[in-house]
């Protein structure tokens, strides 16, 4: 089977650079303008450096990973297959489909002949098909190969949802993403994506439930109450039933304020709050809150240049119509 990357133990922390950009520049200069000066050891150290510092540089991984594979395969030993896997993934990220196909073919020749399929290889094959827009082929691998071996494989379920979304079948994507979230309810980005799908289907009442889940998981992240408030404001503007929310504008107002408590001066939250206050019945409280919002918007725009100050006049005029 494909070799699994070694994970440092608790007493063996990954060493990260204090200034990764500067160190990367120095490492590349040492390898020469065309990168041919570097020894196999220096190239491997460069690739380890990128991984340890979580630097997304797919073109560098493709360039130097292929150089190791093509010119110094003996220095890698059995790790040559893991390197091919890394180059494949980086090539897809860099939109170099031919290189990705070449790596997949080499991995297939080595690991694809077994009577029992390698789930890791099949996962790479499905990823390749997704990147090429072959949604049906990717879906077939997830459903008929990977899930045949592991019926609740979370990665496969998540990716099937993406395949449906890629084909424009949002109803199918919602069904599979719901299935995934029943298994992994703590995946906050899964809830956000599901909410966006519901919004695209004009089901804002369902989207608000997803945002509520995201807020429960990460209550200190201002973005989730902000997105929730946006969905509630959109819900209030609809003429149909409000999905169990008695007054969407008022609830949206509360969540815009929560977002501002977590991210003071956030312009999107300020503008959203102002729009909510315009939609609500005028009271002494809403009037004074509107004046505060107006002054905050002015303060934020005033910190920017002349163009922003010109925009401020338009924004203030629109809010006071």
C-alpha cells in the first residue's frame, strides 16, 4: 500500500521558521535561478521546509518534487511513491493536469494491480477526476469503490456532495452534505457551505439553522453571527412565511450587534444594522441606535482616502431615504 507520511510525536514538534518568506527566498537563491545547483538533500530540505511551515507553493512542489523523482529517485527509496503523491496533489492545485496524470499513472502501475483496491489510490484518482471536471467518474469512485469498503467514509460523503454541486445539482448536494454533517456535526465549514446552498435554493429559513450551528461551534468568530444576520435580513425581505422567526429584522439586528461586539467597526455589520433599523418601526431606541451607527460608519470611512469619503456621502444619503 501507499506509504503513510510520518507524523511527529508529542515530544517531536515540527520546526517552523520565524520568517518563512525570507528563509524561502534564501533557500531558492542557494538553488540557483533554474534550481539546478541544489543537491538532492537541499531539495528535500526545501520541500520539508514548505510542508513544515504550511506554505502553499504548488509550483515549487511540482518543480522540485519532479526533479527528485526524475533525477534522484534512488535518494528517496520507498518514499518515491509518497513524493509522487505530493507532486500529483500539487500539480492539481497548480492546474498542471498532464503532470498530475503522469503521477497517477505511475502510482497506478505500482499499486493498482491488487485484487483489493487501495483506498488511498482511489481517493487520489477521484480527486484527479474532480479537478478535471469529470464529476460522474469521481462520484462513481466514491460510491462504488471507496464506500463499498467503508460505507460511512466521511471524505467520500463530503466529496460526493461536491460532485453534485459541481454538476449544478444543488438538491443532491444538500442531501449528501446533510448526511455528512450527521456524522461530523462539529465541521463548522460544512455548516457554512450547507447554509450557502440553502440560500442558493431560496431556502433562507433552512440556512439560518445552519448558521446557528456554526455560532454554537465557534461563538467567538464574528463572521458567523454576521452571516446569520444577513440571512435573517434576507428572510425578512421575503413575502412568504418567515421560517418560524416572528420578526426577522429584529433578530437580525441582535446578531449584527453581536458581530460588532466581536469585531468593532466592521463595516458590513454596521451597514447591515443600519438597514435593519430602517426596516423596523421607529422608536426612540432605534432612532438613537441609528444615529450611533451613522456616526460609526462615518468614522470608518473617514479613515480612508478621498474616494472612500465620496462613497460615504452616497451611503449616508441612501440610508436616510
